[in-house]
C-alpha cells in the first residue's frame, strides 16, 4: 500500500522507499526507514497534502511524494475491558 492510502489515525510499518536521488535521500534522513512505524495524522484534500507522525516528529508530504513510500498496515490490537 502507498503511504498516501493509509486511513487517518491508522499506523503502518514502512516497507520500502522508492524514487531516487535527493528526495529519497531526504526521506531517509528524516527517519523514513524500513521497519519504522508511521501514523497518518491528517489529510488535506485541497492541495493533496498529508501529515504523518514517525519517531515523535510530524512530517508533511504531498500525496505525490507519499506514493513512493510503501507501507504495511499495522493491525489494531483489541482493547481489553475489565469487568467489575
């Protein structure tokens, strides 16, 4: 799945960073490394910008830029409710 397809407030593990050259290198410098967990914070439909959180930092990318980042969604763990 491309990073730009991740639903809001869902987490995923980075699988691969595509592209080449300076932009790919910049993503790697920002911490977009395979195995890192990212969370989709928000998506701005007008302008096609997304905001993700990884390693405690918020990073904004265009939807076009996010399409070169491949992720695997993380399954939400069930919440256990204690009964009185």
